[in-house]
C-alpha cells in the first residue's frame, strides 16, 4: 500500500492526465444503471437487531435522565455488554471476511472496564452518569458500523 501511495505521489501528473481506457465509460454507466434497479428493502435479520440495539441505547439514555428508578453502575455496564453482544451477532451474520467484527472488537474491548477505573469515593449517581455518557458514545459508533454493514 505504501508503495502504491509513493508511486501515485511520484507520478501524480501522469495519473491526473491519463485518459480513461476505451469502454470504461460504458462499464461505469452499466454499474450505475444496474444499481438503480436494486431493492432497498433490508433483510429482517438486520433490521430487527439494529432496532433492538437502538432501543437499548435509548433506554440507557432515558434511565440516566432521572426518575423514580435507581440504576447502578453494574446495570449500566451489563446493559452495554448485552447491546455489544447483540451487535456482534448481527454483524457476524453479514461479515464475510471478519473486517467489521475486528473493528467492533477494537471499539468495544476494554482490558479494564470503565466501571473499575472510577474512584470509590465517587457517588453512584456520578458513576452512572459517566458510564452512560461513555458507553452511549461507544454504542453510537457501534450503530454506525451496523448501518454500514446493512448497506
């Protein structure tokens, strides 16, 4: 890949001024016209788990805004783990070469859970707020990966 970048950088003028080969325009137009006829209907096995992850994220955010129900840091963490597991299963079904699974693992792996990094003297409410903010940002990235895999 580095060699290709060096080659392009070195010969940029040749690459920029190159005339497309004969037939390139027809192949390109054929691909564009062929993709216009495809259905945009998503398979149900992709839509339902993604909706479950989104609902879980919404529930996680809703619970953090207060109310009568007291939530613990452990509940926030277990909810996060369940949502990540659902996302992994969803992506694993569609990921042929394992690229997106590796990306999800890289995004969600914690050698030490965030919950264990918070100081003991911090209040439970503050811990819950920090965990919800942290994990909701991670889950937003997970949701973006699910959207990409769905396409």
